[in-house]
C-alpha cells in the first residue's frame, strides 16, 4: 500500500490521571507533554496569480476541536500507546490525525482518517524513511510512504475525555529500545484547512534534518 504524504483544566487532570508526571517529563516508559492552546492555523488557497497561486493563513483560536493541548506516550509491555489530547473533541468530523514515531531503527507514522459514519477508519502504519523529492518552483515536495502490515494496531476516540489514541504492538516497530513521538491534527472546514502540531515548550536541543517532528523525548521500554 502506498500513500503520498502531504505534509484547561482538562490538561492538568489528564496529566495527573494518565501519566502522573509534570509536563515535558519522561519516566522509564511514560511521558506527557503539554501544548499551547489557541494556536490552530487556518489556511485557504487561491489559484491566482499563476503558476503557484496564493495561500493565506491566520490562527483560529476558537477551534477547540482541532487544538492539540497534549501528547502522551506509554512504552511498556508489548505495546506503544500514544494519545492526542485535544481541547474539546466534539466529534471525529472531517479530520485526520497523524502520529510520527522515531525509533532507534527507523521512522514511522500512523495515520487516522474519517469514514462516512464520522468514525476513524482503521489506522495505517507507514514506513516514513523515504527521502522527499526536490521542491518544485512553488516549493512543494512529496514523499512516498510504504504501508507496514501490523496485526493488532488499534485506534480509539473519546469525546468525553477529548482524546484520540493509537496502540501499536512493539513487534510492528521492530521492538525498539525507545521511541520519540510527534503529533499533527488536521481538519477541513468548507474550502479551508485547519492544522495544529504538537511543539516542545523549549526548542529541541538536538535538532535533525528529519521530516518528522517536533518530537518528544525518548521514552524507553520498561524491562
């Protein structure tokens, strides 16, 4: 399978309940990182002037359903569990969520899109190690990500607790010693696109040229 990759109080309660750690901290096998509220970007496109057209972008702080407020990871037992915590997940809607995973072996991504019943489709695990094509005259590039078979990969959504979760068997990721996880949230509203990305509170001390990221700290497997 090929896929062309197109590239508050609640927060405190979730942090205490799910992870029990301060924001941005990591234990041997669990991590929680908060994200700033009200930073959803909205973009629209016009084909004029040719050849590249014009993109307009501004923030939409009122969009709570797309707004990422946290990211959590559990790397224990035989699985990796990742949760996207949103400010107010009122429904799945016309959206997709992308978890990015860097391991000690290679990068991966997990995509969740919607189906006509407004529930998420089965998640797709992708090998994200492909090198992007050179940008064209408009600065656009693309990659080809190859699907990775993964029996036992599951997803769940809770509108009550405002999260989207994915559980991956570690064997599908090559049983990694550690994982670093990033997160993106997309939604379409008419002809406009809305987007949010989890970001570190502080810049990554060891940035790379990877297309993934920003990523959280290494969450090592409990042994």
